C-alpha cells in the first residue's frame, strides 16, 4: 500500500514517542489537568466554554435559536477555548468536562451550578430547559429526533477522528486508512441523503436539535468546506443533503452561531467571545482590529 511499511504491534503498547500530525502536541493517553487555570465567569447564568469546530457550533446555534424564539433566559457568555494551545487541560475546564473536549457548559441559574458536557447532551439539556424547544414532545417524533441526534454522535468520530485525521492531519498518508474512512463517510452521506429525500428535516417536517447536531459536520462537508475534501468525496452527488444544508445556512441564528468562538477565516466572521447580542455588530475581529489602529 502507498506510504506504508510493515508494522508489527508490540505485545504491550507504550507511549514512548509523539504520534505526529497536527495535534501531536496535545495528544496523550491520560486524562486530567496539566496546569492550574480558572475559567472566567460572565454576567449570564449560562457560561459556554468552546471553540467553533463543528461540535462547538452545534451549541452556539442552539443558543442563538433559543434567543430568536424569545427565550431571554438563554442569554449566554461564550469564552474561547484554544484547543491547539491546550486550554482544555486547564484545571477549571477539566472540572466542567473531565473528558477535556469542547464544548462545555455551566448553568448557574439555580442554587447549585450544573455542568453539562458532550455536545449532544448540551443540546438535549437546553431543549428541555426551555420547554422542549426544538425537541418534539409527541413520542414517535421525539424518538425520531433523538435517534438522529445520537446517530450523529456515534457517526462523527468516523468523519472527524477517522477520515478527517487520516486525510488532512496525519503525518503520513495511509491508503488503507483513507479508503476505509472515505468509504464510511460516503455511506453516512448516503444515509442522510436518503432520509432527506423523504423528509424536509431529519426528524420530520420541523427543524430540531437533530438538524443542529448534524448540520455543522455534514452540511459543511457537503459544501466542500470541511477538510477541503468536497471533490475527493464527490459531495455534489448528495442533492438532498445540499438542499437541506443551504436551507439551514440561511437561518439568521445559524449565521450568528457560526461566528461565536470562531478564531479563523475572515475577521468579519470571527467573534472570539460573545457576552451580549450587540457583540455581533461591535466585537468581531475586523471591528476590534479597526479600533486598535
């Protein structure tokens, strides 16, 4: 196979060298904090610690959608966690998410703060907190919604940690690994395309947290913007996914949610921290850079 040499696994694996690749400096086989660092706390009960990766975008889209519905209690502070710098291994972050992954949420609206981690759990928690917003209450519809939500949670590792890692980030291109995960990624796109051929949204006729979970990953992939793999995966053939992707992308709350905790791309698309709805007009990176001149 191209780019590979024979490898015999040892009887006992040991961590005696860096794995290589883009994230080698933060990869390790143990959990827990690497340094002491408290998390900031803003003025709102909901405190989000995140980065605008697909998993982070799920939650900021949900919060912006809740605010658009008129749920004033969904106002939030969003703090930037730079995972390439290892912010997720600070003691404060690990206390909120022992798994050291973004996003992580603290709900300080009650007498005892509640931590919520894992993006799917945060979506469901927020939906239930705000009267089952974007989460059907009828049994069959709710089951459909949660099934697609958990489908995404189970499928994303193949797309991100599998295809994305070996196609875009691994130090060596391994034909077997790329073929294996490209095949699975295209199968997943076909699963979505077939569902969206029969339904406007994933759970049915209504937009739900299932769409918010799936769209940042597979919508971005379908537009060729994730791992720059659109041509490689021939994403244009998934017409129903593209229709769904474009419809969701037009939602104002989605457009705002994509900007929060974003630290790359056009400066006008980056809102590193979000503490108030007015920040979208005053605190994007292009505005801050202009002020500093």
